[in-house]
């Protein structure tokens, strides 16, 4: 019995060292590495509102853990390998870390170290869509353009967008306040997207600008966090960077607040407001928010939101 107890203690110590939290009766792991996991999300059944909110905590020796999507649906281009950086219950958003695309050339115009396409597919996840209010396509470079192709639930429901970043001399982005199309451009993404393709390319392989601009960069990410003055015209030293993409999530889909209140599965706790979410491609959904003057987790049915 003593040996068994020692083995259990060793296993728990190893798990804590990896950044996880052991689950015991009545308790749920609420952190993966440095990322908190608020309800309705969780790492195992019994700790989530439904299986759609199950996540994975991937740990390796010496790492703090990576919070990842979980799915039993096998399909191409699913987002399981992209790290979840933050989950917010106050505004029902999730922040994902994505690699930035790059398009680099030597002085003769031959491509070097390019990563020119990215697909992100949320089709297997009914609760998520790309946030049209928080995200934007951003392109940096002097001979660079990027295109986006977005799709809803229907295969034939798609939209295209993009922008061109051009300059014929060096641009010090640290002195800029907005993306004007000279060295940097931005474009919005439409509402209701479940799948997003991003592609980057050059008009003339940077041949005419190689002395001051050898690379182009493109990404779709949180426009509220983007600060052009913190960036520069991309070089080979900028390869491998990541950006933060924002997802909107719903606690219920294909249902309105009025309909959800009549169901036993209604997910809003005490002192909350239910708001219809109409941007979803699958039809209406709903989300929960704390009433004015209250704080807490609006999805926590036992506590809900509490007044100050």
C-alpha cells in the first residue's frame, strides 16, 4: 500500500511539473500551462457544458503545456495544432496563435524560405466562427499582396478579399500611425466564416525593391492589438513570427435566446443577460453576459455573476 501511495505522489508531481492540474472527484482541471480554462470549456467530460467544449492539454517533458482543440472528426486542415492563448467568458471570444505567412526572395528573384498559404477550417466546430469585428488581414512589404477566401457552412457560400502593399523606397513603419498601402495594408474579413484560406505573393519577386525589402508578410489577426509602429519592413530575421486570431463562440447554436430559455439546457447563470448572436453561418445562436454592475462567469450556473 505504501508503494502504491508513493507511485501516486510521483505521478501527481510529474503532472504538476508539466503544467497540468490533477482531476479528483468534484474537481476539474482549470488550467493548461499558463492558460486558464473557464467553464463551459474543460479537459474531460463532467467538466464541460457539452462535448463540443472539450479541449486538449498537450504536455511534453520540460514544457508548460499547450491548450489545443479536440475533435473526433478526421478531416484535412483542422486546427488541432494551433495553440489556444486565451478564452474569455466576458465577451465569448477565444484567441488562437497562428503562424504568419512570408514570401521572401534573393536579389535575383528566386524564392527563399517561403510559407505562402494557410488554411484554417472550423467546419467541425459549430460553436466557433472567425470574428469579423476583431480580425483583419494585414500585409507588410514593398512588393506584396495577399488574398483571402472565406467560406460559410455552404460550400458555395464564399467570399474573396485582399490588399496590396507597395513602396518604391524604404519606409520606416515605426513613424507610421496607420496602414495606408505604402509598406502596409489592411482589409476586413466578412461575417459568418467557418473556413479561411490566406495566400501571399509578389508581383515582381521583389527584384526592384530587394535592396530594402526582401520579404513580404501576411496574417489575419486581432486588429485591436496591431500596432504598426512596432513593426518594420519584413526581412529574413522576421520569419517564424506568430499572430493572434480571434474566434467568436456561442454557448448555443441554431437557437435564439427566447427559444433557449424554454429548454433545460439553457446555459446562462444568475444576474446575466442572454443575447442573440446573429453572425453565425448556421443560423442564430446565443451568448451570455453579466448584467451591468455584476462580475463573474455568466456561464457558471451555480454562481453566475455577482454584484459589487
